[in-house]
C-alpha cells in the first residue's frame, strides 16, 4: 500500500478528534442534537485549522444512517463513503477553479433534485471568496431559500471579500489559529502512534514555524522525519527550517553585551553559513529576547520555553528594561532591512546598535540587609577619603524635615557642625506655626550674613560663610513651607507652590548644578544623604537604567565644583524619602485638583451647567 502523508492519515473523522476549536464545535453539536439545523454555514479561518475537516464531519452527521447526530458512527455506508471522498450527495466544489457564473448556474440547476442516497444534498464550497460578483448574485436567491433537502457549507480564508448579502444568509463560525501547546501536543501523540522517536524541543520549533496551522505542522513533521532519518531531532528541524541554533543566539547576545565586536562578527559569519536567509537571524534573536523577558516575568515557564540553564542564568543577570530596549531595537532593525544596502549590512548595523545600547561596566556589591545594590563611581581614593566641608549643613538633603529644634530658633545658625545625624524615617510631629506666618518662598530674599559661630573645624572663607548662611536662612523658610504643605493647613501656600525647589533642599540644589540631560534626570530621581563617611546618592530601582559612568561622573564633579561636596557612592534602592521628581508630581497633582475644585465652585460654570446642560471636561483643566 502506498504511503499516506500524516496530514491525511491523521485527519479527524469525529468532532471529538478535532484539536481545539471548541468554540465552534460546541454550537454545531448542540444544533445537531436539538435538530435546529440552519441551511447555510460559513466557516472562516486561516489555512490548516480545520475548516474543510469540520465541514466533512458535519456532512457525516447530517447523513449518517443512524440518524442526525453529533457523533456519527463512522461505519455505515454513508460515513465510509464520505471519509473515502466518494459520497454522491456531498458535492465538494473548489471555488478558486470555478469562478465563472456559468459554473455556478450549472451547479444550481441540480439543486432542485433530491439526494440519491443520503438524507441531505450537501454543497461544500471551499475558498468561496474566489467566486466572481456575478456568481454571488446567481447564488443569492438559492442561498436564501434553498430546498429542504439542501445544505450549504461554505469555507473561506478571507471573509472580508464576501458580499454582505452572503454573510447575512449564513451562520458564521470563526476558527482560530491553534496555539503552540496544542500543536506540539498533537504532534507528540501522532509520533507516539507512529512509533517515531522525537525531541520535545523539536516539536516546539515545528509548532512555532507552523504559525497556528495543524496541517502545516504535520507536513513539516513529515519533512523532519525524512531530514533526521526516521526521527525528529532539534538539530534536524533547525537545519530544515534554516533556523539559528539557540546556543548561537545566546553566544551572539553575550558578545554584544560584552562589547566584543570582533567575536560578534566571527559568530555572525558562522551563522550566515548555516542559514539560507540571514534576515531570519533578527527574527530568531527577537524571539530569543522575548523568551528571556518572559522567563524573567514567569520563571515557571522555563521548561515550556525550552531555555537551557545557561539561558536562564543569562536572563537572571540582565535588567528587564534592557531586554525591552533590545526587543524594540530588533523590531526596528527588521523594518529597516528593506532600506539597507544588503541584508548582511542591515543585520550588522542592528547588532552594532544593540552593542551601542549595552550597559556600562559597573562594580556591583550586594548591600545585604537593606537589599540594595551599590554602584561605586569611578573617583580617586584620595577624593573619597576627604571629609565633606560644612557648606551643606543638612544631614539628608531630601524632603525629610530635620529636628524641629533648629527650625524653631529665631535665627538660623550659619554653621551646622552640631547638626544631628540622619534619623530613622518617621512622621514628624507638627511644628507650631511660626510668627509671623512665612511668606511664599518662590523667591526668598537673602538675609544679611550673620557672624560665623566659631567651630572646631577650620573656618571657611568669608564668601563661603556668607553663601552658607544665605542657604541656611533659605532652608529654614523652605522647611516651614514644606511642613505646612504636607499637613495642608494653608491652602494659599499650596496654591502658590509651583516647583519642588520651593519645598525641597535637594531639588533647589539641583537647579544650581551645571548638569544637563541624563545626569539631571538621574539627580531628579535620587535622594542625597549624608553619612559619617561622606555623601550617598540614593537612586530608585525603577530609574537605575539612567546610571552610566558619564552621568555619575557629571554629578560628582558638579557637586564638587559648586559646593565642594565629595560624593562617595551611588546606591540603588528604594527609600522612604521622596525624590524631587516625585515631589513635583505631587505638587502638580494637587494644583490640578485645586483648579478643578475652583472651576466646579465657580458661579458662572454652575450657571452654564444648570441652564444649558454644559459639562466640565476634566481633561481640559490645567492649573495656571
């Protein structure tokens, strides 16, 4: 007996054997069991998902000698004849080859005659969207009111091309593309029945290449069996599909991250000799990055994704943000291939772009109990050993208010040698309202510099002492305003507060630093803290992608040049202190809410709403 391909040999003969498509099978089976049979069904979906197969099973259910049933016997003469393709009352028509109106009219001339052997005469028209406009017009009347013994089963891969008059006369069922797990599971069952050894990873690769089509998957399996000598192996499937081996993808990505351009080009040349189309490399690399990102989010999916232990180790040490950036670069690189001089140069430029966006080398040390990561800046040991001067008097230049005692003093002290060290973050007790009430601090007037208090440390120059006194005086007013803002006891101050620099010392200092771009963004999303050894800059984990040697060095030099302040470390970790960026967001949100309240209480607005049915669009409200 001649060999029969797997796609035909394992074609389902019952509804129970169909893989997936339960959303279609359930209403069909219910209709057959209840006897509520429509005269025209339309099955839509991509190629190889079971449209023709379901139509043939439906024809058997209608003509089975045991009666109309959702479970045809498969043994009667009608069921056997339909399975063998010789049932005289099942007319299968390929609309792609019979598009003329004459063919349709010849077909409809026989509709009036009753079936020869079966219960119904079933017309199965495949690729019905290929019919001409005149053929559809000839079919409409019969499709709307066919004889009782006639059923129409229409199948198409492009329902958008069907006239609306045809769609309105049919029950439409949309078959979905099968997912990879369903395809791989069915392939494993088929190969077990065929007693053919296989590898799970190879079936997953076939299922991915089939793109939701079971017929394509079975055809690829036939080819893989011949490729690997009566077995299905991952190496054979990759060679058959022209896919890049997974270890080559991991090697290429590691070389990109390490900045090894020469090794990367060597690997690229080796891969180019293995695949027929080098553009597939970007698609494979894109899929590999997607798998790494998915493993980071759902570690339990490692076995399903087919990642090796080395791949998992690589995913655990890559930032999630970096994988997102790499994925976007690869997607854009595939789009740009059409505009490249040739495929090889387009792929090389995409890999070089990945290398350009790799993270800089930073020494990472686990902090232990705080569960944060310290990123040490590249500063000289001598500079790190120097003690900071007294020009910045606060123990923490964030939005945490210091001890109430210094603020309640009638005159701010220009020196801070006796300033307390950082205390555990807690809700500060409300301070008594100063008398007189503090004026808005949008532009605080500098007070005359008081005489410096003798300190055990070396006295700064007169200019430095004057600047420190002025900053301390401004800080006192700023802290009073911030306290009132947090407690929301003075709406007038809230309305006049527009920037974080008015209520946060670190935000005000950032405005004086000569830093721009990435360095300024990094500073606005950080909190400066003073310790016994020096100053630390805390960076939120969500913003650690802003860290780079250039940005860290720019902040360190700016603090040293402007304030003579030595920055020791940059620490990654979430603190309870709010950053200038977060303070600004809170100010903007509160000002927007206040603006909405003012508009809602405005008599003119209320009159428009009452008399004319006007509506206040919240999205259009902006604070002045």
